[in-house]
C-alpha cells in the first residue's frame, strides 16, 4: 500500500496596503515578504528550499500570483 505523504499548506496572503504579503505554513506565520525573493528565503529557512515558488501547487497565492507585489501608489495628479 502506498504511504500518504503530507505536504505543507503554504499561503502567501493578499497584499497589504504597503504591498507586503504575509507568508504562513499550516496556520503558522513565517514572515512578511515584500518581493518574490523574500518568499524564497522564508521557505528556505523552514527547509522548503526545493519548492519552485512560481510553479508549485503547494503555494496558495491569495490576492494575486507570484508577480503581484503592488505598493502604495501616491497619484497626486
């Protein structure tokens, strides 16, 4: 019989007003990312460095994908 392998549920939360995004695994907060490289580093610190952050199904990108890092826009025109 095949052994069930449990994968962590990684969530990159929707962007905050400053464009940062919280990162959590299985309801445990890991940190705050301001860029895709931050997500990679946060996951590396918890031994998930083999995850291809832009292509994996292990990450639930909420409020936008790996390319969405909006910051505050001060349109004064």
